C-alpha cells in the first residue's frame, strides 16, 4: 500500500499557506511530502512598515482555524484591529435610522465579531509555522507546466494557471466595478466598528485599523475609480467624505491607494483526478 504522498501547492497566498499548515499539522502529516511554490518573493511582515493596503476581515471562525495550526498567537501579538460592531445602511437612508442594520458582538456574547488583519501578516505567521514543519517552500518560482505529484493544488489566485492547464472552465460575471482601496484619518473615532454604506454604484466599506485610521474599500464604476486614482489626496478625501455621508466626519487620505477590478468567477469543477482548486482559483467574489 502506498504510504507516501507528494502534494504540491501552487500559490503561497493565504489559502495555499493555510492548506499547507493544516496538512503539515494534521494527523496524516507523516505520510505527506508537501511543497509550496510561488512565483513571488517570500512575503514578510514588519511592524516598521506602514499598514499594508491589503487587509482582510477575519471572522472569529477563521481566527480559530488559524489558531488550530499555531499561527494565530503571532498574529494577535502584532498589528490587528478587533471590530466589535457592524453598521450597514443604504444610500437613501441614514446610518442612525431604524432600518440601518446593526450587529454587535455583545448580542452574540463574544468580545468581537472579527479582526481586521493585514494579509501579509497572516502569510508571515503561517510561514513561521511552516518553517517549523517539514514543508519545502519555493519562492520566486513561476510554474509553467504541471508539477509531478500525487496531488497538485491550484491555490494560484483568480487567474489560476493550474486551472487553465487542467482545462477547467470558469463562469465569469464582470461587475463593471473597481474597488478603490486606501487608508484615511477620520474626524470622529471609528469606534471599533465596520461601516458599510450601499451606494447605487457599489458599496463603500470602512474598516477600523489598530492605529485609529480606517481602511476604505470603495466599489464604484471604473470611471469613478480612475478619477479617484488621479485626483489629489485632498480631493479623494472630499469624495469619500461625501460617499460616506460624513458618518465619521471629514476623511483625509493618509496612506497609499490602489484600484482592484472586481468580478465574480466560479470554476465549473474544483477537483479532477490529481488536481484540486482552492481559494480564488476556485471561486472569486466581491470583497
Ligand atoms: C480590495 C479587496 C478586499 C478584500 N477584502 C477581503 C476581506 O475582507 N475578507 C476576505 O476573506 N477576502 C477579501 N478579499 C478577497 C481576498 O483577498 C482573496 O479571496 C484572497 O486573497 C485569495 O487568496 P488566494 O490565496 O486564493 O489567492 P492569491 O492571494 O491571489 O494568491 C495566489 C498566489 O499564487 C501565486 N501564483 C500565481 N500564479 C502562479 C504561478 N504560475 N506559479 C507560481 N505561483 C503563482 C501568486 O504569486 C500569489 O502569491 C478582498 C479582495 C480585494 C480585491
């Protein structure tokens, strides 16, 4: 009977590294020879760097999963921002109206609803776990043919090369929206709350950061996103103050900015013999 299985995970984003850690810390780890390959350089978190543009809302369940592989303690000691409440309202309404949606951690008897965490911090903590396991990490290595393995995992993002090689088709729904992402200072405190206003052109999300700033994800038309990327920071702050209906007072840009075209994409199959797709390679949705 075969007792040794070679698994190659292509992609060291959050999903690829989480899978590698789950397998390396799982009960069948001794039977697995795990390799992670990524085209990019090894990501590294540094507290000396400014908060990265790419942050994610990590729900308590995901934090528990990261804890189960030993990655959460390092994340928790670094720069994360718990959010204790959420407020969601519509363009035609006000944030304090009765029809605005409110969620509070206290309703669920938990200290927080989740955490805002830099993606690079999650990757860094998972890599520290994998450094302690017998997992081979190959960074700076772009895959251009199917690796030889018992199982190849395509964790290589929305434009998955592995998915293409396997001939797995996708269904694509372009949103005709682009997400503008930046960090801002606010006139009023963010109150450890995730704010989201639904506008006709797309939702505006405002996430609390540990240093008092907010991370904004403004989903809007490609034209308005292009305008947002080219105007001065003062003008962008003014546009976002308007879009947020002034819920946190005047907003001023205080960080880098970036634009991400949005679409929904779903692979017609997640698995074929010897191949599995995970993360954005399998399904990508609106942030
Ligand atoms: C603005 C924005 C905000 C978001 N906010 C949230 C949020 O709050 N919560 C949330 O859960 N999600 C959020 N998302 C979505 C989330 O970021 C993605 O779902 C997630 O990062 C996908 O991770 P992944 O590991 O599947 O892929 P990726 O992060 O795309 O990683 C793929 C990796 O594969 C590597 N790769 C690609 N091709 C090759 C190749 N040929 N050879 C070798 N390596 C290769 C790449 O270098 C990369 O490191 C957001 C997305 C956006 C755009």
